[in-house]
C-alpha cells in the first residue's frame, strides 16, 4: 500500500522539537514501512534537516513551514500557504493522512489517495468542511462523539483509533515495586490549560516532611505552545513560596532522557483543565507504559484508559475547591507504596493495549477498509 502522511507546518519531522502528533506519526510511518508499505512523510523544512531524505524506509519530503503563533488569523493564513506548497509535492498514493486543517479543503480527488483526516482536538464547527473525506479519524471516544454531533449524516465516516505508545516496558522488567524514589512527575506543555497552577498549589498543601518532590518537564516558550516566560516564572515563584521542592526541568525532547524520568517517577500527575482541548493525553499513557500510575482530572478523554483506583486516580477539576480536591487525592495516592506498586503494574498492563505494533495494525486494517470501499 502507498501511504502519504502530511504533518502540520510548525514542527519538524523527526520530532526533534517535540510534539505529540509529530512523535506519533513519525513512529507510525516507520512501522508501516517496516511492514513493507511505501511511505512518504511530508513535513516542514528545518535548518538541521535536508529537504529530502530516506529514514528507516520512509521517504521524507520537506517544504517551507512556519513558526507557531498565538494569533489565530496568522496561523490560518500560514497553514494555507503551507498546504499549497504541500500540494506541489504530493505523490500518487492509496491513502493520504493529514492533521493539517487546511489541506483537506484543497483535496477533491483520489489521485493523492483516499483522504484520511486525523483530528487530534475537539471540533469547533469545522467538521462540516471535511464531509468529502473518506475517513475522519480521531484519538478518543469522547472526541469521536463530538465530531458525530457536528456531522450526524456522515457519522459513519468517523472512527477513533488511540495514540500509540512508542516505547515502554510492558514485560514488567521495570517493576513498580522497585521504584523507591519519592518523585511525582508532570510532562507536558507549561500552559495554564494544563492545570499546573492547581498542581503547584496542591503539592504545596502537602507540607511537612513528606519527602516527596515534584518534577515538571516541558516547554514554556510560546513558540512551543507554552504559556510564556512570565507564566513559568510566576509558577516557579509560587512553588518556592509554598515550600515543597519542585524541580523545573524544562523541555526534554530526547526519548532516552524522557524515558528515564518515567522510570524514576512513582506517580504521574496530569491535571489538565482543557475540556475542549485535551483529546486523549499521550503523556499519561507513556508514563503508564513504565509502571507509573496516574492522577488525572476528570476529562472525558481519560476514561479510555483510566480504571479508577486500579491503575490510577482522578480528581474533580470542576469542584468548588479543585485545589483542595487535587491535594486530597494526591495525598491519598502518596500515602501507600503498596497501592503505588499495584497500580503501577495495572497501568503497565493497560498501556500494553496501546503499544505501537497494536495500534499500527489497527490503522492498516482501517486503511484497507477505506481503500476497498472507494468512498
């Protein structure tokens, strides 16, 4: 099968500057190629990368992209020009996968393959523009339901296939019972929608000589989708004022280094507040793959992998006093090493269902189904 993957125009492939979607499709492309499929991956040019190269059997083609902007109108215009440049390099294929919001509007032929639109966020009215697509695919049941509400007549085109986990210790060699470091971990963008204000305040409420420390890993720069330097500085100052040790690690894009953090952590906390922004949550799944139980907010998307009390816990981020709710749940999780160990083992078992080979097979079966229908 000939498969083309078109990435957005802001981050490079390979994902040397991070990005969950970029990491996922880079890995899926390599897995497809390993299984004998002809894969072309189109992404933005970057100073450290050639405009064209072969990596692990995947043909990478790069066109001029753009830097992230918080101004929506600017992003739309830049996306349009990026999509027009992409059109010039698209090969003939069986499947054309893209998460670029503009490119599907320009594709009105199957010459480049059946149009397979990947939606990684909650829809905001734009799904009606993608009705001509052969498939509209998203990463959680909650988002799939939201898409169907926007286009009920075309609900049959919608499916959900979750993000794959690219790395993990699914055999149990990294036993949760062997984790002795009192480390709570967050990995993700340093942005207000991620609930980090709640996390810092809640961790401060632990007080006393608990011995636990918090590590916060992720980019705060606006160019990487963060909340900016002023926001990071305010959070850091608040954490210092509260007392318990918080380590501000910054962005970690090297997979080996990130894996080391997951292996060390005894609990992973992801208190996202983005009800209409968080579509699945790859970082919690990655942590689970290394025997790390999770504590998350009660967003609908987390229901796809959280088994309350078994592989993790949740707190009510909509409660009148959400910080107190998070602090209470955090304290409950940290008081028992036995629970952390058992939940870590259960988390690893859950994560195995999201392993890259499993999810890649699901995608390939769906690709075959879409191509055979000739929609």
